[in-house]
C-alpha cells in the first residue's frame, strides 16, 4: 500500500468506527514492536533518550520516571517559573491529558521550590475535578496562573508560518514542560508535543494554520503539518511528558471514538523523538505523520528510534 493510500485509509478508516479502526493500530503496534526492540537499553548510569513507566495513579510514579534524567531538580531550580502545556479542553477520556499527571508534575515542581506554575493553556475547574488527586491538590490548583495575554511572535525560520499570536506567558517562564496526551487527530493523524503547541496560539493563528485563507479545514494536510512544525520553532520544551495511559485512535481531536490503553507515561527531552515513540506505541505508522517529516526538516529532533536509548521502568 502506497504512503498516500495509507494516509487516506487512516483519514477514512479511523474516523468511520467499527472493526476497520482496529486494523490500522494493530499493524502499527507490530511496527512498534520491531522498532522498539531495536532501541538499546542505556548502560548503568547512562541517561536514556526516552523512559517509560506504568502509570500507578501515584505522584511517586512521575518522580520515579524522572530519576534517570537527574530528577525534577535537573529541570526546575529554586525560584524559577514553570510553564506547563497540557491538552485539557476536551471531555472524552483519551482525548485530554489526565489531570492527575499534571498535578503530580506540579507537586514535584513545588517540591523543587519553583516560584510559580503557569498553566499555559487555560484549564477549567471541571478539568481538575476529573482527577482523583483533585482534593489533595486544591491549594496547588488555586495557586496556578493561566495563559492570558497575547503577543505576536515572529518565526524567521518558518516556511509557511512566519508569525503567530501566542500567550506571552510562554516568554516569561524559565522552564517549559510539554504534557500532551498521545492521540489521533483528523488533520495530522497524530497529536502529541508538536501538535500540542497549537495550545499556546490564538484562534486566528490556528485558523490560519489550517488554511492560509482562514478556512477551518483538515484537507490541507501538508500545509497544516508545516505550520505546526514552524510553530514549534518558537520554543522547544525543556521536558516532555506524554500521557499514554488511555489514548484515542479515532475521531480526534475531540471524540468520542476508539481508544487503546497502554497505561504508560513517556518522558524525554526531545519532542519529536517522544512523539514518534508514542505514535508507534498507540498504533500509528510514523511515516504517515507529515508533522514528523516537517519537524525533522527543521532539525527539531530525532525520528529514528533505532538511534535512541529506551529505559522501561
């Protein structure tokens, strides 16, 4: 099957419902098994490129996941402002970042004596209430500041997107942490760190990213993928945590649709590499995701999993 036809299959099959949805992720999972097995385990004391852990629902889970990278203290220093970008707007499980993952991370940042935590994409109170850690973290939630003010940011190296209106708070933070959910998206096939950057930009910018004439369409796939890669040039995350607990495999970005349950959290410092890993994990062929190709052309990270070190905790 040609690359083009594989993309067309995903666009139609994954959004159609029924058994056809399953054939694509299962094939992708086989690809992940092949590529994942080619990733070497880091030597003792060697920092991995990607680490994974089974999500236990406990704050200790995130702390353990970050230990191979030097712990939260390797990213957050006393007195620093931390910006967290999570995918929070949607209602269906598998289509939004689990709030407990964000809260556990925020708790670690406070433990590291961060001065302030800014949730770059504003989240409603109902979002936090979905988590079992909600009541325990009420004081943390009440201390969050949210993205509010906008600024225009030039993107000199952008190919299709030369400027974007973004939350200016992204410019204020000392540490930027990306915490997306791994899921299907109708326009880009996969949504993770790279696609998640659209959470910092305004509605007019996002409309332009879908189409240069402002048409909100998913049909201009290559243009959208290029704009997402261009937008990601604004700032690379210092840390990427991908929620791969329950992940949508159809009808993204909002759902409802099919989901798979890897039950994992993925960590790394390369947004492209962790996206590619997560896409393969939930059953998508990375070669079908144009965003990865465009990001690679920008030199934003590594897309060849065989070159990376994987630590499974």
